[in-house]
């Protein structure tokens, strides 16, 4: 208790090592009841763990003293102080060690008068006291076994500080990788409000963000904080949705937090801890006393050396012969030997440094960082330029036993010297929780977005909180938690689940479908019907009604109508390079041939009427030869137009991906739209001219009444093609092709029926009217 001039454990030697440990984890103020003056602090709550650290230091010193190879003929002594978890007390005892036990209870401006009696200080257990000691006493080497703050690696500030435990720079990253390994992306964070907790959590937060881990909350406290501040932390935990808590706490702060959590019956959380508390499985027992070993023994065995009336009822008397092996608690737990071994390595590092100096007789410029040796257990010990050892960690899992004691089971390793993807090595995560009879906890803000969806961040929340939005049509995502949906290639489309691109169905007007079959049937029916009419005309070719108006033009017109019906078939089926060129050019030429024949027949009617007038010889100017030449000339013009079209920019097969989103429309691109409309325009020009002539000849005598039928046929033809244009433009996909076929068939049937069916009616059903006399007689009658 109290005065730092009185070490709790000491032994003389040729060289003295200092030891600073927290044999007690807390203290309370005292004052004289008569004078009200403050008395030395009273330390409470015996800390088994630091007692074990001290024992490890004693063991290493005794082993070195008994060695004939290391520091032969030189004995090591020690002075160990209890800081009671107080940083101010840590600095005081460190100054006492450095000043050769000069009193330092009151500050003084006078310089120290004695040289330091200790060659090195082992400790302290926490980072903040180590920083303070290294700042005030930079001329004495300090080797800590448990101070992990990354800030202590700064040799410009702490040149004499070394440690045998890795820096939190690596531990924080290891914790982040551990959390990521188990898929915990939504966690809470609690830290000690000191250099250890704040620096360690800052590094963890930075690494967690890089790994896609979000902190729902991050709070700090210190064990001496007022209860209302700790209560606020409890309220935050209660209101949170995360089920994993990362605690960067000292074991003393963790004891306070766990005690309050138990009072509120808060359970069901997965704790991920730093080395500061993960190896401390039991809250320290409250006790107080004057002699450390006596107190330790009484606490360990629940007995009392000095029986009093009050204690006799509760505790048995200690004999001093109790069996340590029969006790099960955190003191007797040897699974933490790697931690205690850090103290052992630190003592040996000092011994090797002293040995090197003595061997050189003071002529060598040795530094502690150059120490490199191997312990008898085979552990390699050295320090890098920052005074840090290699960063290797065991992943410890708490597993309760039937005796109520927690076993520290190693379930994995972390080695910072390995490549990033191999640094963390763990058992099967399901196996870890099977050993604890539990399932793997889940701690996420939002469930994983399945394939077929993408993540959309929730407004005002961390990146781990998001909604899963289904990919739009034509887009997919085939991985979990995709942040974007990828658009399928033009020839593909998204499936119903939006997780795969499937090949689009090719659509074109085929012979197999109903519409294609009906149009094919209509085309063939028109062809057969034309053939029947041609047969009838050939059979009765010598009759007056066939011979009238140039039978040669009639047969040529029937031939062109046959081609018109057949050319519609080229529009059906999968478009190819040849079919695309053939369908439009064949259609254009055959229709011009057809209209040219009709135009020739109309002109024959007009010329014949004028020839019947007295004194007229017009027929010699438009005889059969002239009729043939006119048809040939009109047709050749269309042929030239088609040749130019095919030469400059011909039609070609084209895959239309835009018309119907989930299908590929196979169609014939026009190539040159000017060529296409030139072909149609020329047909329309001839049809209009033919319609005008036929309209003018409609009132000629009955024997020339073919002009009336031509007028009707041209009226149908023009009506069909005028309505074709808007229907063609507005029809999607294969229906535009069907519209064009329908226009071809409708206009062809109009010509066939209007011009030839009336004559067939007379030939077959009214043969008495099929005479020259009858035809000429009508003319005379009128």
C-alpha cells in the first residue's frame, strides 16, 4: 500500500531490474481520521494476472542467475512495485526506480542526485502509463510485455521503449479481418478512453471501412467514469441492432462493463476482444490487505491466516500447505503461457544486451534493437527498428467448462509477415460454434442481396445499410451483394430471375407460323387463280372477247400477275443477303411490268375509240409494236432504278434489337431509303397515270367497257398502297413485312379480279355474248 519507496517484491543483486505491475486493479483514497491529511492509497481487488507476470519475471531472473552461459558471475536483482492500476502511481514508482529510491512524493525542481540503480524497467501492463514513463524517463530502457498502442512505435518520441508483444497496428487489422471472416458487417465498438483504446479502435475503424464493415456505434469510457455515462453506453447497446461488439478495453474496464451488463440482463451478443481483456476470464475478487503474498494466498484458497470473531464464521483458517493444483481459476489456467512468456522474453532480452556489453568491455556500441536470440523453447526473439517484435497472434475462443471456468482454446493464428490473403488462418467457423453448442451469429444491417438484385444505399445510413432493388429488364447481376446490374449483350436478354442473360428469340415471318402460312396460302391461291384464268384465255384465245384490246397484253399481264403473287413469298422466311435484294427488286420490277401492261391496255382502249371515228388513222401510230415497246420502256426504267439501288446501297439482313426489347427482329434493312422510295414512287406514278387514263375512258361505248374495270382495279390498287404507307411505318417487327405482303396480294387480286373475272364470266357462263356481232352490235346500238 502507498509509498513507492517500499517495493512489494525486491532482491539485491549486481544489476537491478525494475518491475512495474498492477497487483491490484483499483484503489481508494484514505485520510487520517484525526488530522484529515491524505494517506497513501489503499489498493483493492487483487489481480491474479499481474501476479503471474511478476512470477514470470522472477522465474526468468532466477534461471539467468543459475546459468553459466549468460552473465556468468553476475547476479540479477529486482525491485517490483504495485501501481494499483493508477497511471500517476506508475510514474511515481518509475521515478523512484530511476532515482535510486529517492523520495518523489513531492515535485521538485532540483536535479536528481543519484544515478539510476535499475538498468531496465519491465512493464507497465498498460499503454498510457508506458507512454508517460517513457516520456519522463527516456534514459532507462523500458520493456513492456502488454502495452500494445501503435503510438509507442514512434522512436522519435519513445526512443528507449521496447516491447515483447506486437503493436496494435497489426492487432487492429487482425480483428477487422476476423470480423470480416465471419461475415459480420454491422458491429458495435466499445473502447477504453485512453491511448490504448482510442488508437487501437482508430486503426480498427480504418481497416474495417476498407473491408466493408460498418460501425453502428463507437463509444468510449473509463472505469472511473460516473455511472450515468456507463448507463448511456448500456442504453446504446439496448437500442442497437448489431449482435457483435468489438471491445478494445483493458481487463479492468471490461470488468466494470460486464458487471453493469449483467445487472441489465443483456445477453446474446458475440464479443470480439483485444488482448487487453480476452485473456482475463474472471472478474477480480474484492479484498484488501497489507502483505501481497498473504493476500494472494487468502484470496486463492478462500481462507484467512488470522482468524477473528467476524471472519471465523465465513472462512476457514489458512495452514500454508494448501494444494495449488486442486484449485481451478484464472491463476492456475496455463493456457495463457504465451502471454506470460512475453515477460520471460523481456527479461532475457535485457540479460543478452547486458551480456553483449560486458563481453565487449564497453568498447561496443550495442543497442537493444540489435538483440537477436532464441529461447530454450525455440522462440526467436528480436526487435525491429520500431522496437516491436514480429506480429503473430493466436485467435482465442472462450469455451465454458462444466466447472464454471472458461477455457481459452486456440482456434486460429494470425501472422502479419505472410501475404495478405494468408495472414488469417482459422478452424472451420461452424466447428468453432459447434464446440460452444451455438450457431454462427449473424450481425448485418441488411441481408445480402441475392443474384438478380443490386444494392441501393439507404439515405442517411452507413454503406452496410441498403435495400435490394431488382435489376431492370435486360440487366442482370449474378453475384451476391452486387452494387450494379450489368446490361446484357444486344443478342441476349435477362431471364425471369435477372441472374443470367439468355439468348433472345429471333423473330421473323416464317412459313411455319399461322400468319406466314395464311399469307403463303393466299399467294399460292392467287398464283393458281391466275394460272386458271390464263388457261381459260388460252383455251378461248380465238374468241372475240379475248382478241379484243390486244390479247398479247392480256397474257403478258397474267404473267406479270403470276410473278406478283409469287414475289410475295420472298418476304417470308429468315432474311438472307440474296432474299433481301430479291424481294424488293422483284416486287418493284414485276409490279411495274404489271402496271405497264394495264397502262398499255388503257391506251389501246382510247386509241381504238379514236380509230373508230371517220377519217382517223391513229391505230397505225399505236399498233402492237408500239404497245410492246411502251411496256418494255416503262419496265426498263424500273430496272435501271433497281440496278442503281443494288449498286450503291443494296438491302441487307439486319438484326433489330430495339423494336422489341426481349426479341431479335430479323429483317431486311433498306440500305438506301432513296432507292426504296424511288421504286415505290415510280410504281405509284405509273398507277396514277393509268388511273387517270382509265377514268377518262370509263364512258366510252360498251364494246370498249374494259376501261371501267381498269378504273376499278386502279382505284383498288391506289387505295391499297396509300393505306400501306402508314400501316407499314407503324407496324412492329414481322408485322410490317406482313403488311407489305398483304398490300402486294391485295393489289394483285384487285387487278386479277377487276380485269379478268368479268371476261371469264362471259366466256364460261354467257358464251352467247362472246361474239363479234354482239360486241359490234352494242357499239352500233349506242
